[in-house]
C-alpha cells in the first residue's frame, strides 16, 4: 500500500500522527513537504519515511509539478493542509465517509491541528484512531465533519478540534486543562452491531459504562484515564462517544453503517458543546 502525505504549511501533530499510523500498518509513506516540516517531524530521521522536500526558494507550484507523477501513483493520498489552487487536482470532491473511495484527503482542522490544549482552550474534541484501518478512523472523520460544519456554523470560542492515534501520553496532553473533553473512538462489542453508538461519561475517576463496548485500541481509554488520574491531568469533564465498527482491516474509508453515523454524531457533539457552554454561563 503506497501512502502519500502532503503538508505545505507549518509542521503539525497531524503529520506525525499519520506517519505513525502508516508505519503501523507496514507502509513506508512518502511525505511531500517543506524543509521546516521535515526537520521538525519526530520521524525526520526515520528510514521508513521517504521525504520529498521543497527547496527554500522553490515555489510550491513548481515543487508539486516536479512530483506530479509520484503523487498520482499513491494508492492513498492525504493532503494535510490543502491549498486548493495548488492541490486541487488531487482533492477528492466526494465526502470522506464514502465507503467506495480508494483515495482520501485529510483537511486539517483549523482549530488545534493536534496541538496541546492551551489556556484559552476550554473544550477539546478529540478524534481517536487510525485512518488506515477503515472504521478505526471514524474518530478522525467525525472531527473533520465538525471542522467542515464550523466553516458555516462556528463552534464556541475556545473549542479545539484535535486528532490522536490513541497513545495515552498524547491523549493526556491534548485533554488536560480542558473544562470539557469529548472523545470519539471506534469500539468493539459483543454481539456486534456496526454503527451503533455508545456514550460514556467520566464519573468520579472512572468512565461510567453501561454496555460491553471497548476501545478498538490495545490500550483502552480507561487505561489512559487511570494514568491521567494518577498524574492529576484529567479534564474537568469527559465524554466518550464510541462507535461500533465493522471493518478494522488495512485500508481507508468507512463501512456504510459507520459512515451513516458521522454527520448525526457531529451534530450531537455540537449540541453537547452548546449545552455545556450554556450551563457554564449560567453558573
């Protein structure tokens, strides 16, 4: 599986997270980027990554034209910070949730882009998962849906849209100091019902759970919560939306039942944020 990543802006956690996910599924990603991103990446010295770096004085248009055939040959292409005038020929007009897609583009969230929550961030929405394992990428897709929605209907000030590959240390860094952290993750349950949604809420020091759904990652969110509790780095309130998946094999795109939940879940999260802000304002 050939995976290409294009990042033409500042270095972001999204780039490193996608690199980690690609390597995790046995791919050797090709990254088309500028020298700052290449030097800043945690994978800068990795032998598993092929770097195509734009020279400092070379216009991006000429840089992309030079690698047009290489970019076009990728099985899966993720454009992290799209510039339509430069990347328009590779941007896919169909929704990210279309299960028939064989190529997809990551439009990085305007708020956060995987950076640590700062003092002005009161609400953190974190998509957890691996976009190269089909339904395991539902968290990222929901966050992308929220970012698209926010272009027309902005979320409250202080809301950060973030993504993470599920590493507990990175999750903790994203949610600490937030008033509210909302996580979206793929889940396994028995019996399985793909697309079924579970809502879990932090109750005291544990996640309250009324179903048998568990995170699709080896180290569950409950373990990350316990570690954060020991380190005194929990958010004031945490809500987890877990979506049961149908397919976590290698590849991109969501299965039909999981894709169907993305838009309504994004709306539900936006409503939950509005209710939280409203209740906080009335205190």
